[in-house]
């Protein structure tokens, strides 16, 4: 059975996500800053979870209803045959996006929704699932605007940015979905070298390797929301995974990750091992000025601190000047990219950017600056 599927994302990634959805052969019914709407089967939702590099959550529509208030919500949710969607001995959590004037606190709506689900299952099965805030079991999502209420199964559960490979986080890591979006926006998909000085926990280099090797981002993640529903077809999932494991893709260029902090390189290497791509990345403990830059050109992406979470803006002026020097002196023939939340510090690079693209990193507006280094 086909239904609407909403793949959510962060602002700035919607165009890339639109391309990803279309490349899976699914129609794009709508695209906006919050995500991309498509339609498909539950198996399509599983494919989206496995393949989407820039999607956060894959929401599978169960019911659309008119709800004026929380009592309507309870009634409408109760009519859904949850006993055939959620195991009676499972665990349910409800999340929501609500703009309805009768609801002052989303937690109240979530509670009424959860009550309707467990009451229904108790009535039909004589047993009720546990419920709570963890998103490690079945997740139900309510999207309620005015009187229009949509009830979804969140087939991702934990957001897809949690790929499962970052076992060794450092301070201020980039979200995996954002890192993939930055690389795809930069137009790098495996041709030429990919250089990532200041790599921290290695997210950009690891996502670059996954992209170049055509490895789906969900391949190493052990759990998704869909696995905790009664619609889960384990055989179909195994088949989708098997079909998605790429033949050994040849890399024409090198992927290089450097950082002056040995602990960062240690974490990046271990994360890359978990992701199954450590063999494709060359790691180097070095100051940005000493980062190995092979002949042949390619793409260089730098994500320095920007004074919000780590360090302070004034103290980072020298770092940004160093990035500028590195771009100018060492990266001729490359496309240079700087990802930062500080336009002031970006100005210290001392190069005129050819393009600026805005992304949201959590609640913070960030920009990707592109420099022609020819
Ligand atoms: C914001 S973090 C990078 C986060 C990374 N994108 C991730 O996902 O984990 C910035 C990194 O730059 C490194 N760094 C700062 N100054 C440096 C320099 N002059 N040379 C090399 N690395 C530097 C820091 O050690 C830190 O790991």
C-alpha cells in the first residue's frame, strides 16, 4: 500500500534531498525548507532510511484527520488499527510539531496521542506497550497545523544524522547529514582529491568516503524505527541492504584528513574504521599549513571553530588568516570551501568568495563559502 512519505531535513539541504529522493525513483510531490514529500510503500520508506544522506527522518503517513482539540486527537488516533502496527509488548514514544491554538504544551497532545494508542492496543490485545521519551522503539509523529492533523510512523526513530559510526565524538562535531550536504553541495562525488584539514572527529572525510564509495549512509546503523513496527519485513530489508552494497568503487583521487590535535586524528580514524572506510582515508597529525595536498586538484573543505561553542571570535582571527594562506599558497587548482557560523571571521580569510550558501546547523545559521583557487 502506498502512502505519503515526508522526509524531513534542515534548511539548506532541501535541494540535495530532493535529488536524493528522485534518484531512488520516487516522485517529489513537494519540497520546502522542512523537507521533501514523496509517496511510496513501507519498503520505500526503508530504502529512504538506508540511502538518504541529507534526510533527518522518514515519516510514513498513517492517517490525516481534522482535529479541533486534544479530545478530537484522542478519538482520531484511537480509530487507527495500532494493534497491527505496534507490538503489544513493544515501546512507544510520541513526538510532534503542533500549531493549534488549543494546545499550549505539545507534551499534552503527545500524552493524549500515546493514551489513544496504548488504550487501543490494550482493548484489542489485552496488553499495552510501554511508553516513554526514548526514540529507540516505535516512534509516532504528529504534525498538526490549525485543524489539519497528520499522524505518521517515524520510520527512522533516532534521527538519520546518527549514522552509528561516530563512537568517538570530539567538541563541536558537524552533524553527519550536514557534512554530507556540504560535500554534495560542493559538487564532489569522488572525482579528484578531497582534502579536509581541521577534520576533528572526521565527519567530512568519512562522509566523503561514503559518497565516493557509493556506500549508503545507513549501512552500519543497527536500528531504525521501522524495525520496531509490525510492518517490518526483515527479508525485504536484508534484500535492500544486499542490493545496496556497492561493488568496489575505484577512487580516482585521495581523501586526506588532517588535524593538529592527535586525539582528533585518533577519534577520526576509529570513527572511519566503524564506518568501514578507514582504508580510503589518509590521516595526518599536522597544522593546517602542513596538510598534504596532492597534485591533480580537487576539493578542499575546512570547518574551523567559529567562536560560538569553542574558543572566542577574537582568538580565532589568526586561524582564519592561516586558512586563507593555506588556500592561497598550497591549494592552487582546487575548489576551496569554508564552512562557518561567523561571517566576521570568514572575512579574515582574505579571498573573495564566489558563492555563499546558507545552512542551519541546529538553531545556528551557518554559511558555506566557495573560493576559486585557480
Ligand atoms: C570545529 S572542529 C572540526 C569539527 C569536524 N568538522 C567534525 O565533524 O568533527 C575544528 C578542528 O580544527 C582543529 N584545528 C584548529 N586549529 C588548527 C590548525 N591550525 N591546524 C590544524 N587543525 C586545527 C581543532 O583541533 C578541531 O579539531
